[in-house]
């Protein structure tokens, strides 16, 4: 039996945000005629999940978990375990990063790798894609996001996992035209991300 406790960090220096949150939705739960996909991320995932559902309508059902929790948070793996066990998924996209910009890097690297390992152990028959964190309006924060993505791409290469490169998709775009604030996006930016995520799910599912 795969236990989340065997993967979660035993200690962490992570200081929780003043408000921590989690949002989970599973749509069309009575429909077993189509494959189900799970998106894991943060508020960026929460932004594009609706547009991804529109693009996959009639082809796949969608669940998602968006959370402020860093992979180093003591509760992260417990909640991840719940989501992974809640439904049967044919494909999962996994992101964690923008709420980790100030997290101890060695702790984050280790916890992120452990989370990928946990997902693979918990759902060995499910396709998994690692989603890169997006760039930001602030160049210094964008550099940190890019650095975190280096760990993600390394792990993806080591474990032969596909990547959803939202960083490359968004970084060339005009910050004033596509960003609504430092982190988030206007509708045009959401559409670009949703296209990338839905396309990757289509490949994973053979749609």
C-alpha cells in the first residue's frame, strides 16, 4: 500500500501564508463513458481550468485541485493523497511553484521530487505531465520561477515524463496586454495556457 507519509517531508522550515486555501472540483462525476483528467496547481490552474474543460468537452471529464500550499507544507501530501484517490484518472497534470518562490530551495527540490514519485506510485497506470510555472510581471520573481522550472525539467527528463511548458508559452507575451496583476492573467492569457494544457491532455489520451 502506498502511504503519503512515506513521501512527505519529515521536517520543513516553510512558514505558512496568512491565508491558506484549497479548491477542488470534479465535474460530470456520473459520466464514466469518457476518460477523466486531473489538474493540480494553484490560482493559475484555477484560472485556466474552465477554459480547459471547454476545450475537452465531449472528449474527457475534468477534476482539479488548486491550492496555495507549497509541496513542503506539512498538509500538502495528505491533501494530494485525497485527490489522487478520489476518482479514476487517465491523465494528471502537476504543478507547484508560484507559492514556493521564497521556500528553502533544497527543501522544495526534495519535496517536489517526492511528490512526483508519490503520484507515480499511487497512480502507476495514469499518464503524468509536469506543468512548468508561469512567468510574472516582476523580472526578479520571473527569474525564480524559471529556476524552479529547471528542477522540474530535470526531473521530467530523468523520469521520462512529458512537460507542459506554460513558461515558454507566456514569457514572450506583453505583460500589460496579457497579465492582470503580478501573477495572474487576463482572458487572452488564460486562453493561451488552456490551449497548451488541453493539447497535452489530448496527446496523453490519444484524442
